[in-house]
């Protein structure tokens, strides 16, 4: 008498497992692509909110926030906090008062550095507590949140033009590029700078870059520390995600591959007293490009292969170039 067989043979189980493995291998790229699409959408929304916040800042102040004052005395980041639904955090940040006019008066300015913690001051200063706080809307979900020296790091930078952080000429000889003013700039000379006004952006708000991305530095690399003056901006001297190095203030602020998971980087060259050649490219964790915001608060995804001349042209405010990222 023949028995009814119950269960599977070993060969049948192996075949089923093999089929499941093939299906999973086909499904994983689609799942990963969907997750990255969702992360990029969130990043795009973050840049949109940043652009709207800066628009509101301009509507209120009749000028854009300034880029940064030196390394220590404030960047655009704490200026815009009240305009990106961070009013309480913004109220805790104390900028140097108008009564201090000398940028070289380091004694008077000490209580107002970005990392100052002087609770006994009148008024109390707790800038350190602010810069230790991570702001989710300024953090790209495609990157891993980092911190350095207990300070929080973020993923969005403002556009400092086509050359470097202080709008000096970049390169030499045939590669010399003269600066055309961007919406933001770093300064070592003026303690209370005046921001750019929209009416000065004669190339058009929809044709001028406002913001883009960076990758948060790991293991002590300071890129992404946008509370710190010399990491607050990007330039269009190179295309997004370039293999060319960024130039940062000192070698011990810059940790490049292969031993670190950071983009290429070198210590800046030239006269260190005026930070001549510090510059950084737009970089992101998204495949093939970066999210970029324009001065009209619109947002685009810009390919790594964007024409360099176009990328440089849209980084300046009054170059009279007849180009845009949608040309």
C-alpha cells in the first residue's frame, strides 16, 4: 500500500530557497531606490524650507543674512533660526553688540563667539548650547549625523559665489578666475556686515543659487560645521561632488581619504592671516547630483555633470550671464 508523501524533499527546499533569493536580489535595488527617492524628497523639502526662511528674513530685514564674520563671530545659521520655526533656539544666541566695532578686539568679543558659554554675563550668553543643538530641517536624511567637539553638524550651505569664501581671485595663469559677487560672503574685516539686497541680484532670483548641500565631516573633519565661519558656505569654482579637493583653514581641520570616509580635502594655501583660498564644493550623499535652492525659493536637483560655466554663472548675482540651470 502506497503512503501519501508529506512535506518537501531537500531538493525542492533548495529550489524554493534559490527562487526566493533571486526574487530578493531583484527586489532590493528597487527598495533601495525607493528609499533614496524618499530621502531626496525630504532633502528637497528641507532646502525649500530654508529658502522660504531666508525669503522671510529678507522681507523682515530688507536684506539677506550675512555669510559669516571670521571663524568665530556668527554665521547665517543663528541669524535665520527665528525664520525656520526655531524662535526659542534663536533667542538664546547672542551676537556681538553694535557697541563693539573693532573686529580685532578679541577680549571684548570673547563672550560672543559661536561657542561662548557665559551664563553670568548681562545678558547671559549661551551660544554653546545653541551650536550643540541639531536642527532636523537642516540635516539631509541621506547623510549620517555627525558632531565635532560636541558641536552639531549640518548639511546645507549658502552660496558664496564663484571663487572662495571671501570672494578673492582663485587660481593663476590660464586658470585664473576673477570673483563675481555671490549672495553671501565671509569677512575678516567688518564686524557688523550688511547683507545683500534682492534688488542687487540683477541676474534674477530664479537664476541665482542660494543654497546647496555638503557632507558632514567624520573623525574631526570640520566640513558641515556651519556654525563655524569657514564651513558655512560653498562655491561654484568646481562642479558638484568634484574629485578636486576642498580647501579648509588648517590641515588638522581636514581629514581626507583613504583612511577617512570624507571627500577630498587639503589645507588652504596662501596668506593664512586673510584666509585667501578657503573654498568648498557642493557635495551630497545622493547619487549623481546635489539638491540646490535658488534665490526665489525654488529647488532643483543638479547633476554632477552640469556645465562648469553654467554652474559658475548661476552662483553670481550680477554677472549679466544669460544662463540658468534649466537652459
